[in-house]
C-alpha cells in the first residue's frame, strides 16, 4: 500500500472526514522563568543555529502534563509567544493554545461547537453540553491573538472557523461549503489559503480576509493539499496528485488575477508537506525516495524556491539532505531561524526516534540528545524554541526546549 493512501486512511480513522474528502524525560522545573526558557525577540543568526552550535543534550519541558491523553501537532504563532496543539478531549478532538514561556498558564480550549445554556435539571444531575466535535489544523494570524482552524461543530459539515484569545465563541467563515480544511493565513495577515472539496475534489481557494471575497486558485482532476505561504505572502507551495503519488507545485504571486502552477517535482516518488525556509529561498519537503528503494522510508529534500532546481532523476536525488526520517505529516520539515538548519526525528524505533540537525548547505549532521522518546512533530519558533511531541508512559505530550547556545 502506498504511504499516501495509508495516511488518508489514518485521517479517516481519526474522524477527519473533511481531510479525507479533500483527497487529508528530564524536564526543567515547572516553575522555570521565562528567562530560563527563551527570550522572545529577534531570531538568532544562522551561525548560532548551525548544527555544531545547537544545545545538546536538551532538557525539554512538558507543557501539557496530561494523564491518559494524547497531544500532537504543535504549531507556533509567528512571534513564538503562543503554541497550539491538538488533544483527544473526552468525546471531542479539541484544540488548545498555551503560552510556551509561562508554565503556569492554563491552556485555552478551542472548539467549533457553540456553547449553549445548561438547564437547571442538567446542572443538578451533573449533566451539561456534550462536545463531540472534531477540530484541527490551527493557523495563527500574524498578531498571534486570532486564529483559524477546521472544525465540524459535532456535525458532518467540516468548515473553517475563526477565533481569538478573548474567549469569544469561534465563528464559521466558510458558510457555502461542508468540506474545507488545511487553512493557512499569510504572514502579512491579508490572505487565507485553504483546501475545499465543495465541487467534489480538493482545490485551493484564496480568501481576502478583509472583504471575504474568494477565488479558486487551482483546477484539474488531481487533489491539491497542504498550501503553505512564502515569507513575502505572495507565493504558495502545495502538494498535488492522487492517492498513490503527489508532487510539489508553486503558485507564484497569487495576488495577481491569474497565476499558473510551477511544478517543482515530477517523478514516481511520493512528495509531501512543502515548507519554505524562513528567508524564502528554499523549500523542504518529505519524499519516499531513498537509495534502498524502501517505499515506507522517507527522506527530506531541499530545492530552490524559485523553481530553478532539478525536478526528477539523479539530479533531484542529490538534493536529499536527510534519510530515514520520521515523517511529520501534520507540520512538515522543521526549519530553524537562519534558513541553514533543519531538525528532524530519525526513524529509529530502537533508539526512540532520536533528534538530528542537518546543515542544508554542507550536509553535516549532529545528533541532539534528549531524554524524551518516540519523538515526532518537530517545529521551531522564530526565537529558536523547539516544540515536539514525545511519549510519556505510552501517552504523547507536547514538550519545548531552547535549541541555541553561545558559539
């Protein structure tokens, strides 16, 4: 079975009907201060975050600390001051937002199910509103206080919702469709790109967040997934294909009335989850190309973001920067500030998926030791704070750790 098909079936089993239709420990002390963790501000320079200068071992701090619950898919706001994650919470899959620099804050729970009044009888009997909703794929506005996510409000209708940290109930923003997902707010906050299967197959939609006006960006018979913005808020990278094979594409300057897709890969291997480097010059993505020809073994490939790189063959295989990686399909490869280094979990179950850093310019690698095990879902903030999913007593929690040290 092809890996992409396995992923689609996994999403269906988790209840992500919309995504399928679109085809979708040692710890620092709990009372550690902000200064002990990381200080927000300008990103470190690329030298400070080169593999040779990364902290090792890391001492990740558990920011969720739940019992008998799994968390996954951590995502930072642009300023690094908010961190979202997903959790199976009772009958719901809910989203939570936390201040990663303050271990005492209580996470904000986010759900697409609107609150309703509870009767006196329900209150006396200990009853209340049951939340069976599914919520996922949160993307922050640039201010870090507003956000957009996919939810179903405990119905079969998967739409996009917008919420904020003020605690007001999120509101649906895609009324005309019931199969929307993969939202991505542009870095300048002007645009929302997302995937909609409102016409039967997943296609990219561009929405002006100020006016609500929308237009379709892609056509054809293939399924388009995982839109991601360039830092200048003009170009989108995305995945397009079928259940057996996907390639990477660009849409240059979507602010124009018409823009034609540019293909970045064209070969028999499955390519998924493109991510721009912080400076916008490169794109990293997962591919099931590997020298051993193992279909379920994944690599990270890095290509020029202007489309000038090789699209297939031996020339493209030379753009592989890491082999046998743990594919984090929810997020994509984790760039560090400076656009020089990618961190990833190596697929070595006997060693609990150890973390590695690779210099995309030289290919030099370094193992970053941690006491966490079964590491997945790595992502990095603008200030060099690493977030990841790791296992505690058979349950997955979200951890953070500062990566850089003084050269």
